[in-house]
């Protein structure tokens, strides 16, 4: 905190570990039900609890506790279709729901050097040119839009991510390094505002659970759910899943999902890179 990306990813995978995602495979609508509802549950917690810990109590340990995530997984396991509703965990429900704009104008790079050093870095100044103001050669950011602008919710509860002087806004950036046997195995991340979480979760699931190489995992059409609608990438095979998802009870929105996932897998035979064809990323190396 105040980044919600790592917390949400850890929650999503902490829930999905209770399902055999590998056996279900990428073609099963039930795989996407589990991934979608795990994401919905993570976003429910994110919207209520994640903010600058200097200003709000962020129950990270409680949100990532294995027993809590097992209970959240049970909600999905006990339903064949979409969860009819999702609610945040009942840790200390003194905080209200807030949602920032989080405009999608961000960049991500992944780097591995010959010495084995690994970098996964997501960076943003918010809108394309931030605040459009420059000082000493730097464009100033416009991250104010990442705050929630309602200080209290409809029930009069204080919103954790509301604006305050000196406060850091919540982010969804999720630069990720995957470890295997104590060593770095994979570096991955994406731009995309609050959709970053879904883009990275899809890529990790496609590679780790479904055995796709990094480029194929990135290329896989984007499908994500931030709580309100299941968003499907237009002009892709994902759009064809709309009827099946609607039968499961989801609201579906087919739209442009312009991810920018960049990733590197560190294997026994060297490095394999992947760049998102939806943006201007490239794979480069010596």
C-alpha cells in the first residue's frame, strides 16, 4: 500500500490455488469464471481498504491470510455461475467505498542483464503528459485523479483513499517478479490503469497454469473483471465468450482493452521475452 496491484494479485492467486486451473485449461469458461470472480473479490477489498497506510488502516496481513483466502475461494466453489454479489471482507468495516479515475497512461519495462539482475518497473505520470506542466525539464504528474473524490460514502463512512494533504494516492501498478526455487524466474507487468491487475493476472495464469510461452500468454485476448462487468477484448476470440459468460450471470462489455504487457522468462537455456502487440513494446537483447 498505497499500491493495490501486488495485494490484489496475491489475493487472486491465493484464491485460485484452491482450483485446478491447469486441468480446466484456457478454453474452459469455468476457468474464466474462477479468474473473474477471484478478481471481483480482490477489487471489493481494494476499493474499501487500500490507501496510504500513513492515513488509513490497511489490513494487508488479514487480506492475504491463507484462511481468509480459502473462505473467499469457497464462495466461488459453492457457485456454478457468477457470484450474485461481492462484498469486502469484514475486517473493520469503518471505511466506505471509494473509486478513483486511474486513467490508463502508463509504461512498463522488464530487464534482465548478463549478471542476472532483474528489473520489473511500471511508471506513470497519469494522463499522457501528466498535468501538462513542466518544471526543470520534468513533466509534473496528474496522479491526483487516483484519489477518490468523495470523502465519505453514502453511509457516511470515511473513504480510505479520499484526498488529503501529503497523502499518496492508491495505484494499481503491479510490476511483478516471479520466484522459482529461490531464484528469479519471470519479470512481468503492464500499463492500463486499474485494468493492470487483470492484464498481469491473465498473463501469469496463461504461462504458469496453461503452459503458454511468454509471448503467447501476452497475446492471449484480454478478459478481466474489476467488479461491475466482465470486460472482453473487442475484435478478438474473447468476444465470442460473451454469450457463455452471460449465461453464467455476468454483465458483459466488449471493448478495447489496450494492455501493454512486457515480460521476460529466465530459463535454463537463456532468456525468452514477450512484448504486447497492442502497443509499441519490443523484445530486445544482446
